[in-house]
């Protein structure tokens, strides 16, 4: 072992024997003429020393060399592995100086002091309020530990006005408008087709004179759609189709922008229908177009204001549930206006339903339960596009996935995708997570809920809240315990509990957010369907349910390709003739799915 390293060890041992409080200046083995205590040049050194002493650190702070003399250290830095990384500086003349190991200590103390200077308001909150208010409001459709506002006053009891003096809206808090505007601007960046449509068509105003009443999820993505419709000439009034999915700050931004919006996160059932009625029943304003998601708005007008249909030119519906209702009305001969089935258009079915759910199912479950998916047994009820997306995501995370299905074609697809097809009662005792994706009612009934294992997570990815029989759980013998926003423990008398998410309502939009880019595809399809129905000549569409023409599906898809720097191949004249196609499309028949 070299003399220099031995000297370094000795110096280190001597340092350890010195009490912290009586630490004298450490002599440096260097020419006396060059000795100069560096502590005087470092005003934070004393604070750092006291900080280290208070923390109980056994290593005393050592004054660092004079920074002005550091260039004299053509001294080499050496590390002895036997001393746990202890370092020594070796000068040119062979003398050894203890390395200023406390430089990092002093820096850490400074950083700690700087950290302590930050506002501690959030730190003083309870754990449940550790998320900042702006953050909670930002993701008001996401799961948070509390409601998105401390103000428990119902918006229906408030008198609010925007900066222009208008009060034709009912939202949580108009003061959140600036924050909502920033969220809308972020969404615009991920909705290229809708922005392109706005730019191309705003000069022509194809919706001039249109009065659109809408009932959809009120999120930043919907706001981009509403502002696009407005830019194309339409007037809009809007309500929410889900009591949990409204982003309060986005609703505030829309209200500030002059839109008549009636929605807030956490509405009651009574609030829900009140908001729809306020959209529809307004003096001097008669809607002539309906944009619906779930069919509730159409149902309300049909039941309460049937005469309104005399001036309505068309309905655009985007959900499985709403489309079923329209087909039922059509079959019964009660559908009195043309309707466009957007849900079964390729751009909705193959993109929104599949890819959106593939990403958002994991997001919703993680935010609400912090569950780990690897090795979990999951049963997915329904293997349509939503079910396919959910199963693919869960399988990729290492879950053991079972599928229930009534359709032999979808069932065969599930089998060939590697999933075991079962009946729900065969696996209900053993699974960790139950997810419904059917669009049906009473898929998970009380009998199944009673047989579930302790801690089973139950949620719904379908639009309607009818798939899980939540009403059967509201009985005296069961205890409900709210543990997070949209997360309830339902406890049986024997202590067994299940975790119910969003009270059986749509998981992803109630408990998390969804990919903006995918919603751009759906929103563009909705906008084109509204334009088509509104501008269609008399007689083109009868009182029935229609699919969007395939040419429009292809147009929507083409608007999104530039995002990926994608380049389509063009048919030659010979190839087009051989296939019997127009070179510019459509390339698939209308029945293609």
C-alpha cells in the first residue's frame, strides 16, 4: 500500500475521533504559505455544519479548500475502495490532502434549505388533499381523493355570469375558465382532423343556421368539437351524458366562451335530467339538430317535447345504447326524423371502441385502485370492439383473462385470440376483476355479486349503468364505504367487500381520461354526420337509421394520416379497373366493418 494512501487513512481515522461540536480546523499537509481557511469564504458552511449535526450524521463537515487555490490542484483525486470510497488529493510534491468530502454535504444542505423555502400549504393538507386544487380540477374526470371542489353548494343554487354578462349556463365554477382554456388548447394539438375540418369549412359555414342541442361527455375533446361546430356556423346548447365525466374547468371555459352549457361533475340523477331540460326548453330557441351519446336527450325530447321533432332535421347518435334505442323506435314506426348511426361507422367502431378502450381501461383501474395486473384473473363480459380492446390490454400486462359472450362469431374470435370462453357463473368465485362491455342490462346480478371473492373489483366499460345491478346492492344489510372519488367498498355482513367503481357507470370517462387522438376520429365523424344530415336535400333520408357513407369514413381516416407522416399508395388505372374501383375510393363496400 502506498505511503499516500496510508496517510489518507490516518487522516480519516483522526477525523472520526474528533467530536462534531469541537471540530477544529483540519490542518492541510501543504506549504504553509498556501494555507487559507475556506470556511470564511462560504457563508453557508456554518448552516451546513449545524444541519448535518442536527440530522445525526456522524461525518463532520470539513472546510473545503479555498476555491481560488483549486487550480493549484493539478492534484489528482484518488479513491481507496477499502475505505468505502474515501478520497484523497495527491499534490505534485507527493503530499496528501484529505479530500473535501463535505462539499456534497454543504450542497445538500443548501438544497434542503431551498426546498424548505417553498410554500408549505400543500404539505399541511391531509393526505387526501395532497393533490393541488388546480391538479385535481385539471383531471376532474380522473380519480382523485376528494371531489374537485371544496364548495358543496349546488350549481343550481348559484348565480354566475361570464365576463360578457351572460348567465345562460349552469356549471361548477366560472372562475376555472382560464384553466379549462389551456386544457382545450392542449386537446387541439391532438385533434388534427377536426382542426383541419374547421380550417377548410369555416369559410363556407356549412352549418349556418343549425341549432344543435347536444348531450355527450363534456371534456376538452368535446369542447374542440363544439367550437368547431360553432366555427362552421352552428349555435350549440349542451348537457352531459354522464354524471361523473364532466371536466368542470372545461365546462367553465365553454361558458366563458358563450356556450350554453349545463353540466358539472357529480350531478345527481335529478340534476342530470334538469340539465337536459334546460338545454331543450328555452324560450325563443328551437333546436333543429340533435347530437346524442346514449339516447337520453332523444328520449327526453320524445317524451316531454314531441312537437319539437317537427323542426328537427336529424339525429346523430354515437353509442351502442343510443343506437339500440333508435332501431327500436324505427322498428315500432315511432322514429319521426332521420338518424345517423355513428357508432357502427368504421371510424368509430374500429378506432374509438377498440383503441380508446385498450388504453383507457388500464388508466381507469390504476387511478382508482392502484391494482397490479400481472397474474390477476379477470373476466371480461362481451367481446365486441370494447371487449377486444380491454382483453388485449389486460393480456399484455400479464393478466389471466376469461371472456363471456353470446355471439358465436365474437366467441370464436376470443378463442382464436387466446382467451378462454366461459360462463360467468363458472369463474365468478375466483376472479379478481369483473369488467362489463356488453351494452346490455343485468349482466352482473346480485347472485354473482354475492358469490364474488373478497376484494373483487367490479366495473363497467359500456355506456349505460345498467350492466351491473347496482340497485340490488342498496339494501340495509350491506354497508357502502366511500374510499375515493368514484370508488366504493360494498361490505357484506360477514366482512367480505367488493370494490365498485363509478357506481357501475362508464369507467374510463368517469375515473380517468381517454386518448385525445382517438376522440379526434370520432368527433370528426360526428361533425361530418351533422353536416350531411343538415344539408341533405329533401327526401334523401327518410325516417330511419342510416350509416355514414363509406366515402366519409375514408375521408376522416385520411385526415389523420399526416400525423404519422404516412403515405398512401395510389392505384394505377389498370389496377383500379381490375378491382372494379374508383381510384379515389370508396375502397370498401358500405357493409364492410
